[in-house]
C-alpha cells in the first residue's frame, strides 16, 4: 500500500536513500547533542532490571498506575505465546509516540531494555528517568540526512546502542523496537527498516556465545480506539513469535562479536527476516489504505453482529470483527456494500460516534435514564471532592492539555505528553502539597490536633511520624479523589455521546445514516 499525505513530511523535502520523504523533525529531535549521547553510561545486565533496580522498580510502579489512568479499557492477549526462556525483541507498528513502547514494556512478563529516539534520554526529568531505565539512544535517518552528525558518527553510536540492546536480549531481557523508524498517522505499515532484524540476529549469536537460549522476534499489535484521546480503549495483541533461522547466525558473526564490538549480520539473512516480520506484522495492524476504509470495516463488523442479535463484548472483539471484514471484502470502491458502509461510517465519525451507538435494528440508540440515575452518587461525590481534585491534580490537567495540544511532535505525540505530565508532575508536586497541608494544620486548625494520635506533632519523632503517615494518607486520598473524578469524566463523555446521538437522529444526516444501516442489515441478512 502506498503512503498517503497524512505522514508528517518535512518542509525541506528531505528524502531517504529509497527516495521516500522523511518526517518533520521537532525542535528536540533536531537538536542532536552527539557528545552527550556518547557519554551516557552503559547498561548493566545483572538481576531483574537492566538499569537501576531501585529506580526501575519504582518507575514501573508509577508507570503502571499512570497507565491505569490513561486508558478506560486495556486488554492484553497472547502473552502465552512469549517463550518463558530466552529474551524477546518485540516489534510493532508505531502510531502513538512513547505510548507504544510503554505499552509493550508494561505488559510484557519480562523487564525490558529499550532503544529510543536520541533526544528522549537528554530531556529534562524524562531523560533522567530514561537513563535510569537504561534506554539506548538511536539516531534516525531523519536526523542524519539533515546534517545532525556525520554518517560515520551515527553508525558508531547506533552500533553501540544496538549492541547494548542485543546484549540485553541475549541475557534474557525483553526489548522493543519499531521497524518503521517513526511514529506516523497511517492506517497501515510504512516500509520497515532493518534495525530490529540486525539486533535480534546479533542477540541470537550472543546467546550462542553465552550458552543461553536463543531469543525470538515477537510481533505485537497495538490497537487504539482513538489513539490521541485520553481514556480511550486499547488492545495489546502479542502475535506468534518468530524464531531466528540457523543460517542467519553464522560463525563469522559470532567471531566478530566476541571482541565486544558491533558486527553487521549477513545482509541476505537480515532481509529474509525482515520480509518474514512484515508478513506477520501487517495483519496485526488495520492494514487499510486509509482510516475511512478501516472505519467502514468496523461498522460492518458491528452490523453483522446486529444482524444475529449480538453486540461485541469489548474493543478486542470489535477489532477482530473488523479484521474479518477486511479479509473478505474488496477495498477498491466497486462493492456496493462497502460504499454504503463508508458513507454510514463517515456520518458517525463526523459526530464522534461509532458502531456502538446503533441498535439491533440499525437506528441510533437512545439514552437509558436508569444508567444516569445509577451514576448520581459518583456525580455528587465528584462535586464534593472537586476542591481536593483541583489542589492535587489541577496543574497536571491544565499542563497536560496545553502541552498535548500545542506540541510540534504531531497528533501521535499528544497522549505521550498527557501521560508524562500526569506521572511526573504528580511525582514532583504531591510531596510538596502534602507537606504544605501537614505543616499548615497546627496553624490553621490547631483544634484538629486533639483528634490525632498522641504522637502527632510531638517532638522530633512525633513530627517525623506525622510527616510519614500523613503523607501516605494524603496521597491515598489524592489517588481516590482522582479516580472519582476520572469516572465522572467517563460518565460525562457517555452523556455527551448520548446528546450527539439525539441531535443526529433529528437531522437529515441521521435519516441518511439509518437508511444506509438498515439497507446494509437487509443485505447482510439476505
């Protein structure tokens, strides 16, 4: 499939060696600080984590808590396909910035060492954590062609990073690389690069040298309902693993790696493995010529279920139903059923609706008042705790919104900023807010102290215990209040959808939609 104009093509018209347009560089990615990248510490492959055990364990905890907030529903399947022995190099298509590798490393059963765009490891705050996580910097063709550094320098740095990744994978860790080389907006794979193949073949050779089980290449499907929306649905799909062919791990490769440097695997073996990966990975994406076609497939999946009186149980089933439509219907535009589905799906999309908003008969659903009544307690609790939410999460909400909508990284980086702000700003602010509350209590409300345990605010030990237990209790309160208001946000979005359905049902577009969906249902049933 050809690449469409949705890709972030650079204004300077820079092309790679295949003649394909390179993506636009953000300010951060254009600022290539080569000397600092060279001085980054090497990872240590001992114990459970490839980086700092203390900070990685705490980081995983914080990342998992933020992940729970980020997605309304997160489904993970196929983990049983990951071999229990040996390392794993996961590869997926790349449409959602830092969220893509985060989802892989947070759902994989093994701890991961990750390669990432060079600027990630040098950013304020985030870069410090990335270095503690042993993230390895990679210089892309997009930076190299535009003169960020010489090709020789980039080759050296990338070779060192790939060697570090291969060492980690051969030791038994997981890793994630994205073969398209850039995050994008397409509904299908871009041309895939050879970096992951070179890395996993090298890791297999190093595993032989270390007398360890060989690693595998693991295709992963990352499916987002609306990838740039906070509280969207996500399905992480681990596909069948790919073993490394015996002939790819040559004697010459092993001998070249034993010196501790980087040696390129055989080019033909790399290309063969790349073709195998592309064949396995493409079906785990929408694999559509454009998003309009993919939306039509999803709508047809919904309507086929409606025709037999069923509805998909979750986002995973919706994706699988759309995949069935993809594999059975033509996409050239000459099929009448597909034309109708395209028209109906476009009407729904323009109103931020989808197949879930239709009834068994193909009409727009009406709001259920009983659901609204059941949610009144959460509404009241949200209003009561709103002042606490503003104090604890107000800064994160405003900053995440502004950064996500004003970044020059593109729409695919929107949730990256929201996720990072939610995590790091909370880590930075909450301790200071809790200390402010604890120290202000004796001044603002001294009578409260009489209701506290006897040790509270009593001597150095009492102050220490007060700060320790007070901080823990206040942070738990902040977390509970945050979840109450997150649930209220979800319910608000459901109510707004109900309003949009009602408005659509009353205009000509709604009539056209019902005409199309009922016609499709009749054709499906006949």
